C-alpha cells in the first residue's frame, strides 16, 4: 500500500485511512494502491510519470464472467448422469 508514496518520496507526509468492501484480499489491496496513486497524481501532476512506469495507475480490467443459461455457474456444468 505504501509503494506509491515511497516511489514519489513522500514518506511520512500523509496519513492514509481506508475502508474497503467486497472482493478478496488481493483485489482490495490493489484497489487501495490505485486510489493512493491517483490521489498523488491529483496532488502533483509530476508524480504521473514514475507511477505510470511502475504500473500503479493501471486498473486490473478483469471482470467476473457472466452465468450462462443451462449451467450451474459461468463454466461449471450440472452433474451428468448416464442412467
């Protein structure tokens, strides 16, 4: 979480308090990291280049696959019985 703040050499200048809901541990951690990076760019636009180079301003674009009709979930099929 402190990766973005450390990268732009602003250690100890800001206190960060975050409440997150939903997703897993990794998704929440990456969302916090993205939020902090975006806030640092808002504060000073010169922070954009180093944060972009480290990939801290890129959102993970993966989404949950939709449930298909006739299936239990997106890919899981109902149990097949031969008889």
